[in-house]
């Protein structure tokens, strides 16, 4: 039945319509993934830029670099996910193999932002670029205030103000 319906259509429009449909479907599928992955990459860049401008001993409020609403943040250092596959294809977040290398080295830190009991952002950063110390529980935006300590090399250490 479907074969008969398709045989009535001229062959030439199908040659153009099928690839167009595939492109639209793939665009819709990857649009959300690209948005999430590139947001993570942009967050890391803006965090490193903001911290690069800070003097040792200055205060840094995490809410300064977030462009979304959040009530709590949970920071997990030396994160080791059960599934090591990156959900971001084509280097949209990490370069090929970089995330796996960070996990193996214990250098992956995760920030999980929650707003009204729902996760709004899940961001990964390099511990060797931004090391966060003193965080043992979830923090409110008002409590996520850190002292900046220059590290060796290009890295910066943030110590939670208590």
C-alpha cells in the first residue's frame, strides 16, 4: 500500500525531500545537545576569564558568572561518573579524549545547579584550572562566596569563605 502510494509520486521530488527531512530531524535532535554542550564550554571560559582578573585574596561570588536562576549548587570534586561517555559529540564541549583523561586523573569537577528542586544546569570544569576547596554541602547563591588564591601555573584555587 505504501509502495503503491510512493510509486505515484515523481522520483525527482523524493530525491530532494528525503534529505531535507533528514536534515530537519537531525537539526531538531542536535539543537538541544549543542545548546547544552556549548553552554558548558562557554561557562568554563567565562569562569576562567573572571578568575584571571582577580587578585589573590579577593572574593569571588559564583553567582557573578551564572546567567541563570539557581537556589543551590552542589560542587563535586574528583568526579567519577559511572558512564564515562561524553554526551557532547563533535568536540562541542571537550576535545576528543579530554574528558576521559580528566576523569582518569581525578581532575573533573562538577557543579550541579538546582532551582526550585529541579536541576537547571550541570557543568563540568577542570580541577587543574579551577580548584575548589572547603565545599562539603550544597550552597546557596549567598553562601557560594570564595577567596581567590593564585595557584601554580595557569590554575586558580578557590577556598570557600565560612
